[in-house]
């Protein structure tokens, strides 16, 4: 819900940087409460929306899996390099730290500057915004 307020705030702001939203939860039907609103925002604003519902298929799929898909990883890295912003919505218990770690690994892998682990953490912290909950 807090992220919805943010969306409404920036919806018509042309100065907002390019962005990508990853939404992760267990079940689409039970947990994707504001899905229609997020999808409408994605279509209208051009913000990329990527979802991961871990229990909707036999094999669990998490946000960090979506991030590490080769074509998406390149797009995420381009976004990071160009001062874009990455928004993560989902479980704060373990998902948030797993996603941070995936993004830091991505930065180290794709950077031409051979980023140290510490520099990768700093870079990701400057681009990532979390709206997470703990159940």
C-alpha cells in the first residue's frame, strides 16, 4: 500500500528516472492485491513491471530468479548505469536480502570497473527502493 502512494505521487512527473518494479509474493490471486493498478501504471508510465509468484507453479520462482535471467540482467544493469531506479515489493524476511545479493552480484558481473563487493553494495543501495513486509 505505501508504494501505491508513491506511484500516485510520481505518475505524471516527467523528471522521474527510468524505473523497474519487481513484485514478489507467494500467490498471484491471493497476494497481488493492487496488481491491476500496478499493471496500469507500468503500461502508462513505461516502468517495467516484473512479477514472481513462488507458489503458482510446481517449481518455485523468486524475484532473484527473474533478475538473473540473462536478457533481464542486462536491462537491469543498463538501468543501474543510467541512474535508473529499482523498486522491490514483497517479503522482507528473506526476499529483500536475497534480491539485494542478486543485484550486487549482477553489478560485479557486468561492471567494466571490476567493482569490489563493498562498491557493488554502495551502488545498489543508491538505486534500490524497498516496500517490504514481514508475515
